[in-house]
C-alpha cells in the first residue's frame, strides 16, 4: 500500500504544480478582443507575429496580446500574405493594401485601391463608374469611388518581386513598394493563381489555365478541361506534373499536356483531439477540402468545410484526417516552426507537424496508472494499477488494443523474463507465468515493486519491496527466499547492479547498497551512502538509481552522481543537469541505437547519439505523472502515464545534426508596447526603437510583452530586471507585462525573459529609457543660480534673490504637497481597485486570486512562527440539479446565501473565499484540525438551517510541517471527496 500512496502523492503533486494546457499537438488560441467571431485567413510574418483575417478587419497576435485593425470597408478579409521582406499584404472586400508598423508598434493600413482608379473605371467593375466621371474616364483622379465594387480579394500571390491580388473578375499587380504594376479583367471570373515552378499560373474560368509571359497571360495547351469548376490549388510535383484540386471534389494531375484524375486515394483515421475519428474514400475527403499548402515529401495539407484538417500523402495515395473542430476551416499555412496554422470560427488552430508523439488511451486498451513498461520479444507488457496488459510491438508497429491478462486481481508492478519464463511482481507476491496462468512462488507478504537478476551471480534475484531489499535464490523453476532486510521498513523503488553490489534507490530513505555476505544471516548486508561518500540529498531524501552503459548513475534532489568504487562524483551527464529544474529527480534509460533518455514525473529528455540533451516532451496535467519509459528501435520511445501511453516519434524530424531540437527554438521575446499613463485619458505610446526621455511625475510606465511560442506545451511565465533601479530579477509571473510607478529621474534598461513550461528561459531584447528630472531637479540648476548670484551686486539684489529663492522653495513645497496628495489619491484608488480585484463579483467574498495569495502568506507565516493553520473546502450539494431546476438566477441567489452563512460563522482573521463555481474555501489561522473540524460542523449546520434547503459537504485539513499550500489543499480536497462520497451534508 505504501507504493500506492507514493504514486497518489505524485499525482496530487503533479496536479498542483502544473497549469492546465491544451493538447501540445493541437493548440487553440482564441482572440480576447470583442470582434465578430468569423475568420477567413491566417498568416505569420518575419517577426513570428500571427495575423488573422476577420470580418471587417485584421487581428494580430504578438504572443502576448491581440490587437484589431479595421479595413477601409466592411466585409471578409479573405487573403493575407507576408512577403520576403516581412511586409504583410491584405486582401479584403472591395479593398486591398498592406500593413505598415509604426515606431510605437501600432499598425497602419495603406490602401492601394486608389492606384487602380482608372483601371476599375475602364473595366466598369460591377457595372459602376466613379461619380462625376464621363464615359472616357475624365476626372477619374478626383472621383469618389464609393460606388466601385470589385467584390472580395480571394488570394494574394508573390512572383518575381510583384504581389498579385486575385478578385472575382479583377486581377491586380503591384511592385514591392505597392505601386501599380499590372491589371487584368475577366468577366468569366478568375480561379486559383499561384507559382508553378518558376512560372505564374492562373485559372481563366471558361477557358482553362494561363501562364504569365511578359505582361500578358497566355493559354496553356491541354487545360480546357480545367475551365469549369473553381480550382483551389496548384502544386508543382517533382516529376514535372502539377497536382490540382477543385471545388467539385476533384483531384487531378496535369502533366505533358494531359489532365488525369487521381482516383486511387484511400483514407486513414488520424489522431483527434476529442477522440473522434474520420475516414472515408476519395470523394468523402476531396469534396471537403479547399485551400491548402505543400508540406514537402509529397504531402499536402488542406482546410475543409467540416472542421477536419486533411493531409494528402500523394506517394502512398492516402488521406490522413485530423479533427480540430466542427466548423469551416478556410485555409491552412505552415508557420515558422513547421507547424500547421489554420482558423475557424473559434479562432486560431496550431497543429504540430509532423507529430512528435502519439497518445494511446482507453480506446487502445490502456487502463489504470501504468507503473512500468516491458518489451519481451515482440510482446509489450504494461504493469498497471488495473493488472497486466499485453500487446504487440513487432518491428516498431504498435498492435492495439491491448488485452488484459488474467494474472492478478490487483496491481501489477514489474514483469521480468528470467530465462525460464515470466515473473510477475503484483501487490503482495511474486508469481511464475506459465502457459498464461500465474502461480505464486514464495510467501504472500513479499510486497515486491521492482526486480533485478544479479548479472554477476546467476540464480540470484533481487527484489525491491515496500519494506526493504529481499534476496531470492533459484530453485528449479521457482525461487526460495535467502533473506531480507526489512526490520526498519523502507520502500526500495529502483535497483542497479555494480561490480561492488546492488544499489538500492528509495523515495524517502536515501541510497544504500546490498552486498553479498555469507556471514550475514540474510546472506547479504546493507551499506548506507551519504555525504561522506560524496553523495548529497534534498529535503525528501529521494534517490533514483539507473544502470547505463557507462555505469550506475544516481539522481537526487541535489543533482546527478556517478558511482565509482564506493564513491560518488557529481556529473551533469553532458548537459542534462543544466536542463533539470531545482530538485528534479530523473530516471535514465539507454537505447540500443545509442540514444539516451531521462524522465521525471513531468518531463522527458532525449540525447540523440553524440548530440546534446533537450526536452522531448512535457506532460500535460491530465496525463498524470510519467512513470516509465521504454525505448524502441529506430529512436522512438513509449512513455507511461496515468491511463495513457505516449509514443515519441523520432522520424518526425524534430532534431538536427547536433541533437534534439528544443521545442519552438525560434521563439522570440519582445517588448511590443510601451505606454506612459498619466491617468484618465492622458496615455501616450512610446517608440520601441529610440524612446525619448520623459517626465514621470505621477505617471505609470506600462510594458506589454510578446512571446512568440505558440506550441502550447506549458504555461508562459515572465520576469524582469530594471537595471538602474534594482539589479535582481523579479519572480516569474503569468502576466505578459509589467508596470512601474513614479520612477525617480535616471537612466534605466528593462531586461525581460520568459519561460515556457520547464524549458530554459528565453531572453528578450533590452529596452533602455530615461526618466528626465523636473527643471529645478537638474544638475545645472544650482550652479547656474550661484553663478548668477555672483554677478549681482549689492545687498538689495542679494535680498531680492533671497526672496525669489524663498518663493521658489514655497512653490516647491506646494508642488510636493500636491504630488503627495495626488499620490495618496492614487494609493486610495489602487487600494479600491485591489479590493475589487480580490473580491468575487457575485457573492462579495474573496475570490480565488485572493485565496491563493492569502493561503501562501498564511503558510509562510505558520512555518516561520509555528502557528497552526486550518483549511476547509466546501462544496454546495447537488447545486447543478438545483440550478437546472430553478434557473441561473435562483442558483446565484443560493450561492449568495451560502456565502453569507459562511461569512457569519467565522471570526475576523479567517478568510472566506469563493474557490470556483459552487465551491468555497476557508483559511483559519491559529486553528488546528479539531478546531477547523468544529468550525466546519458549525458552518454545515448553519447552512442547512439558514440557506433555504441547501446543504454543503466540507473537507478539512491542517497544515503539516514543511508542506506547501498545494499539499494542504490536496488533502482538504481528498477529504471533501470522501464527504461527498459518504452521502454529502457532512464534514470529513
């Protein structure tokens, strides 16, 4: 049971230390600005900023905030294109142009339609002419073009330094500076325009395809059959052919003057973020696809009408489907990291491509917490909390679903092939597996957790049990116990063989070695290791031992250590130590092809061959902790978690010649906006490149940050250091921005950096600025005044000067008093704003933000003073049923009544907070477990009596020495769960 408790604690710790995130392979980023939620196009520029074409404007996401820029006319912005210089070109409804970035980071739209006034007038777009123009186009330059309608711009293409905007019947070309370079009109409508090799092709609907020669588009022979259905895409192929997709669901190859249908495409189901699958044949897929992008290697990705990203694998003649939503996906592009970007009505979608990992869960037969993975021959065995599961992984192909083996009714911890068959370590005993049946060998009080055959002494089997090390000797097909050291129980969780003996790692009892000794009644003695042997531990006294080709390695909270003949030498293992968090403990695994792996409960690391160590995968909160890792041929690996297997795919191309590529290695951190806020509407935006000096009396200097990592692999956290004021770095925080109030005069440089999940920090570009003094604070003032006084003659002039100085000092005193008064007003306002920020808008009690801060302070105070601290988590019983039956207003009123009951039941130093939804929390300084239990019982009775039939369930806990706030909350949450499971309206 101690092993179960240990893993349960790891799960709670994991949940408390990681914030929720989307699937790292499919990340959604929804705009937080109030615009109509309909999106048509997406693009990324040279600075890695992402732009989304909306209804009547363009959204920009700089990694920290969304901004909105309206276009000159309402309607859909269906086309965006970032050219080689980084300029973003925009195609909207009856408008097109480009975006110019101002010195302060704001965007400005430059309209290019006026350069085509005469062209539009001569073509008579939509049958309209500019007001005031005659049939010959006279006065066109002065005309009002409000009546010109050339409809939407559907596509923007760059070719040989020119930008082409494709409308319905109009095709516009400009040079790199936006000047007119060409215009074509076709009443039959245009289709796809794109580069094919070094040529520019366009669909001339009603006729076929044309290519650009000089300033004219000339027909392409053999394309008359491509004149009717709207063409979405041209893709040049390596064999000289062109892949063509159209609105009729056609997939065609044009080559050597012939158009042939592509009719042998199958479909395979792809990984979906909601567990669903999509299949179907050629028609089912091709009829859904629209605008796409070439991925290389004969693969092409397409948007769709049904929320599915489809990838055509042309060499293998099949579609792969990735369910990312439910609605229309107008296009897909490739971002700077090689991922797929698309949009739907919910916002931005980013899909890692190619996938770095695949996830297998309940649908593939994975059940329970997976404690260990074993590959024996072509069989894959999972030791789980629900028993043993078996599958096949021959030639690297994972054959699922897994099948449960009827070998144990409880937990399975380890499986070992000892040459005579399989050995199984379950909750209590060791069993031999023979012809699919398990037979217990030895006693049923072994409680084994890990097994190791002694490589130096055939016939000896070492068992790491919940109560210490056990030695078994081979006896025929079975084993007999030779001895055990279990008088002082301690969980042995890892084993590694050395020339001197067997290293014994444990979760909380440090490190020891089992050494064979015939003089010991148990057949072996146990030697403890510590600082005297060069080994250091952390507060938890955890030690994990791993066998590597270079020898045994020990990982503790204090670092990594190699074992060498009874001594331990600190070693960062070629850079692995530098990647680990403080106190992070890892298990090392070596693959047969030279790769090295390491994993902790939250991160897996990989070192490819002679490359460098890098993060391969961060665990999601819903995955639970990583518990085991199994390497596979070819560089892949399986990682075990809670009811889940994660397969790392080395073939995804996520590495270079120097090792595994860090996640989003090109991510940048920039200061994207600087504002000087003097209160009210007096806000000025400062330049980002060469900021001027400024007065800051009574003002707030505000910085916004943009971190262009869109991988979704972990929380983004930020910190700063203000050189010239304080040379220490701030703590990491979640907000992408910082504010400074009333800085004294001087020169400063703001240094910023960010961190994504557990990855190394990303350094930002420093921002220097100067706060200039008021005129009478400047260095020249007093010397100038003294010099002036020396030139004045006579007592009268001196007295006059003294009067002036007195008046000046009086004025300064008045100004300083005014500043102090304004500062006090601002402080009162800040206090009011802080109170609003800390208060729940519905119930009027403290909110979750205030609860977290109060609990952190209370825990620190309790640890420092020895004061007791009690915590209660409260859940309103059957609230959803009450809310559904009586309506949301009644539900809100019920929550208000419950909050009032809670507030009426506590003393002044006790915090009552709304924890979330129908959950509340109470932090009671000075209260032990019994005190907070009595308080909880009083609250429960008071709610039952005064809250109009509502009842509550309450879980309580008391802070233990050395505990974190998350630990205390986790135990109270577990108690609340027991109270609810026991029938509700009770305290546990």
